[in-house]
C-alpha cells in the first residue's frame, strides 16, 4: 500500500491509524517530517537497489516511494534470471538490469541498498564499495564483521559515522527487539535477556510465504521440513553444535553488538508460526537497577519508533494483524517479572519485511544523507569523517 499524497481525507490511511487510536498520528506525522526535511536538501543522490525483484527488494521500492528520498536517479539490479523485467516505480517504468561486476560503472551511484542474499553480498558489496558507493546490506554477510557497523537508526545511528563503505542491516527479529531495549538499557542497565520469538513465514522469503498458502489447501510444504499451516516449528535456520539455531544465535550476538555491550547475558528460542507478516516476541528482561513500572512505560512511550499498546482490560495489545505494513515497533503486555528483584516482561510486534528489513535499510540511508548534508561525513570520499 502506498501513502503518497495521503492527507486528512484519506480513509485508507486513517483506517490503518485507527487500529491504535492513542498513537494515531505518529506514523503519518513522522513521514511528513521526513518529507519536509528532504525537500530542503540541496543535493540529489543516485540510489541503486540490488535484489529489486525479491520480497524485500519490492518492499524497498514501496518504502522509497513513500518516503521520497532526495534522489536524482534510481537503478534496479537483480540476477540474470530477472534482468529485463519491467518494474513500475516512482510513476515510471524501470527496466531491471543484471547484477554484474561492471554494472555500477558510469552511473555515479551514491548508495546501494542490497537484499540479494549473503553470497551475493559477499561478492558484490566490496565491488560497489571500491567504487565509492556506500552499501547498506540486508543479508547476514557483514553483520558480525567487527569493521562493519550494524545499525538500527533509533538505537545506534552514530555508528554510521565509522563505516568504511559497508553498513549492515540487522536480522529482522533483532531489530524490533533492540528498539524497546535501548531506552531501558540506558535507564536501568540490562543484566539478562530471554527471547522467545513467534516469527511470520515471510521471514523465510517467498518460499516460506508460499508454504503457508499451500498448507491452507492441504498441499505439502516445499520450504519448511514440516507443514506450517496449523503448526509451529521451533526451527529457524540451521541447527548449530550448541543446540541453538543460527537465528537464535543471531539475536544473541547482534543484540550485544548493537547495544555495545558484549557482557550481556542473552538466550533465545525462535519459532516459526503460521502468520504471513509481522514477528511477535516475548522478551523477558532483568535489570541491574530498580525501576517503577509507570516510569518504565513512560520511557517506552516516549522512545523513537515505539507505539505502546497496553490496555489488557480492553483487550488492547500488539498483534501481527495490526502491525502489518507499519513501520513502528508495537509494545504491550508490559508487566513486572515477579520471579526476580528487578525484571519486566514485554510483548513486541513489528512488520518483519518493513521495519525488520526494508524500512530500517531506508532509514539508514536517510541518516547517512543527513550526515553528509551536515558535513559529519565527507561526501567526496563517502566514508571519511571530519
């Protein structure tokens, strides 16, 4: 769904906002602020989308259409199989180009948004970076590289300043978790985190999405090892020697890196559930410092990118169906963990394809442009700081 041109009389926009009436203007007003800021920008940038025909790549295009970055030209790239396809975008038709070692030549590209898988990113991101392009990569290829910043703009935007041509977008389940954890870590100092995730099939790409569709018709799965319709699979990505899955260890390691605290005690269980869009997470947090529950709720409600939906008496709490196609992280079921001296339970829901992938990547690009405009990064060399 596109929000371009949506105003106070747009029934579709306000139908979405009315799902959470206490926060009904946050999404739209923030988008309008982004647009006004970008309209004041003098420089126009050339932006490439790598993996433009995939699930996240198509969502890149939607989010870029909505946010209207100060772009002069867009270039769409994909595999040889998708090259030549026509893609409607920004009111015109684009032809998808094949991703090759020379495809970036002669285009003066400033930023490339990658979502084409880890193998492709490992090969082509350095090629782009060597040409002066800043790559923002959505795969797992660079996330734990100590020389590559892993960024969630609401949490650690300052890390963008120390990049060397490649910026990494975290795992979808990690992104939505650290957005509410950051303000709590700053105030109360997190001691331990227990993650339990309930992840939508779209996190496994189009094949995962199709498996759920097929399951509704009684057909066998092709992506998952077992049927996902009417079922839950405690198995996301490969199993490791320690008994955890790669997905679970991604959450552990990425949280530590983003929050800048390698000492954090974290454990995770990741489960695939029969939902098309939006991941849900039960997050149990133990703090070093005491807290008042009302103060904690206030800290969350005032934090960037968060919508608190927490009125159980009226059956109001975050749900995947309401978070789908939204950019915010929704937090509810906020209650004290009475089994420890200072702990809290949170229920956190966000659209895994938008905030968990495309939107976060575009937000990184927006912050990067802002740093260039303010002179915090030298534009002529892309990644040199003053």
